[in-house]
C-alpha cells in the first residue's frame, strides 16, 4: 500500500496515534523502509521543544534518535512525553548538543532553544551535514542571519523556520487576494501585537538548580548571575537573549506581509517605546515603529491596535490598504472591504498558490527532495531583518537611515555596532 494512501485510510497523519498499540505502531513503522526514514534529534525540549517532539515523532518516516537539553528536568519530561506518544522510540539523551553534531547517523536537528542559541546551533548543524528545523526568530542579531545565509549556501543544507502559521490556508488566500490586484496597489500596511514585556520584579540572584547547566544555558551570551526569571519561559524579556514580545511575534504577522508583497528597499526605521520600570526586564514594554520601504509604508503598533475596521478584536493582525480596498487579517480570519461591500473572500480571485502539506511535512519533504521549503532561510532572513533594525532604533532612541544595498546604517557607527555582538568565550561565529 502506498504510504500516502495508508496514512489517509488509517486517519493518522499529523493527528498521531497516542491510543494505538505497540504492534500497530510497529506495523506502521514497517511500511517505511529504513533507507527512507529521516533520523531526527531535538535540541531544546521545553515548551516548544515538546511541540517539536510531538509533531515529528508522529510521521512514519521519522525516527527520533536523540534528545538534548541543558536542564535535566526538561530532558526527563521530554523522554516521558515521547514515550507516551511513541513507545517504540528509544532516543539517546544529551546535555551538550555538540555530541549530536558529532554523530554522522543524524539527518535533521530541530532547535527550540532560547533565541541567542538559534544561529550557532544551526551553523554547527550545517557544517556537520545536518538539515535544520529552527524556531523563530531566525537569529539573535542581524549579523548572525547573514552568516547563516552564507553557511547554508556553502554546505547545501535545508532549513525551515518554525512559523507554522505560514502553512495555513488563510495566509495563502490573503496572499492570493493581494497579489491578484483586486485591492489595487498596496501603499500602507499596519501590523500589531497587543502586549509587551512585564517588568518581572527585582528578584535576588540565586544558585542555579543542580539540574540546570547555567553556564551552558548562557552559552555565547554575556555572563549573568542566575535568577529564575532570566531563564526558560521569561528569558525573552532580556536583550541579552531575545527581543521581547516584539521580537517573538514579529515574524508571525510580518510573514503575511512578506508572503504577499515581498517589500524591498527599506530605507528608514523610526521606533518609539518604553522599557518596564517595575523590574529587571529591559525589552520593550511597548514599541511602535514606522518603516519606510520603496513605495510602501509599514507601521507596527503595540497597544491599542490601529483604528481600522475589523482590528478591534484581534490581539495580533495585519491591515493592508490599497487604492481600491482594504484587507484585515489575523492567523485564521480575514475581512476584505471594496467600496461599500465587506466580505471574507473575493470569489473571482482564483486559487493560484499551491497549498502546504503542513509546515513540518513540507520540511521533511524538502529534506528528501533537496528543494528549499516554504519558510526557507533566505526568505526568513529577509523577513526578520526589519525586526532587528527596529530594536536597534528603539535602543538608540532615534530614527535610523538604512542602506539596503550595503545592509548598513548610513553614517551611524553606534547603530552599525549593534548589528552584531561579541560572543562570550569559548564560543565564536564562523567567518566566510
């Protein structure tokens, strides 16, 4: 029986088989010859890492062979989670991801670590001959994204950014409507995400728990004494490791803008905002940004959403303004306004974009075909870059001028300095 027909007839696919017996699991596994299986290792097994484990182990052509986390509690929980979904999986476990890079029998790594590790793990995976499914954001800094792009071209690897909303029908349909021209030329895009960084209070430093390798968790980031709010789920509220809520969610909603318009010629970035005053967190409590692209104005707002029809109930969204109409959308819904008519679709716009088989399946198919997936590294880097530049404008508290051809700020040494940062020894970025 063909594998595709087998999955369809058994109703498995991404829904998995948590209630199916070991014998049935073995029968499913036997439908895929060992030569067609993709051997996967998961690096970072906390919240999103757990999602990676659940997603990938459900595919009959995936064999989960390794789990890695610097927190032994996370690692133990990940083993239990995997066993509950796929009792046949018998992965090796590590607390240092470099052991995974040393293994020649691993085809793919997924990375769900804090942001400041994303680039370095991907780079080491590329060099060791492994493909990567990496969580967003793509990188901690603009410079890291450049190095990743050079590396993936040198080593001819496959990369998918974990923006799985990209695979949904709604984003594809929004892109079709905008690209059809029915709204006329799009001149303005408004993006938003409610909420920002909490202050997190002023906790005292502590000794790290014995189950956590704090030095390895910090990795290339500057050394800091341990306090629980710097680690795990609240790490993103510190510029040493991430870019706050803005850095976390930019790619999810800017994705539909880039998917629909592929904006070019960014030349100015003007960010405003505040940092929290009620704690040690330093990423934006709120941030508003004005971007000027060639022939396109883009505005990001935090709270409240922009005053446009349809945005009121959306915690995150995008609003496209064209010469003939507007379109407002979030992850799953859309509202099109042309003249006095309001609709959720435009029937005369044909379906022109191929639909995704699912974000993770798209990646696995690309691993086999060697054709880059939907959210490939080159696309993800271009989409992520404005976010990095906006955070630099926020930190310097001034409008910045950007040379898109040279990918440098114009006559601004301080801003150019913030495009990268020195790694803490012994870690370093490769040079090309």
